[in-house]
């Protein structure tokens, strides 16, 4: 059962990974007005802001997985 849940979660994450570079309409409009260089900087800033919560979630998931593996 655990393997099936992990497989399903991995599949869902892979499907959703295509929208990682997507932006809200306001950010998209702003990036279009800024030009190529600043737009890439805006995208990188958005990804950097998303990195910390994702790292925390990943760490907690790893700890949960490791504690369940030992039990």
C-alpha cells in the first residue's frame, strides 16, 4: 500500500511540474513590460522564494519517511 501511495504521489508531482515556471497574470504582464533580462530575473526571484518552503516540506517528508522505515 505504501509503495502504491508513493508511486501515485510521484506521478502527481511529475504531472504538476510543468506548471512550475508559470506565473500569475500580473507577474506575466509586468515581465513582458520589463524586457528579456529583467523578466528572467523576476522568474528566478519567484523560484528562489518558492525554494525555502519546498525545502522545508521535503525535509519533513524525508524525516517522516525515515521514521516510518525504521518502525
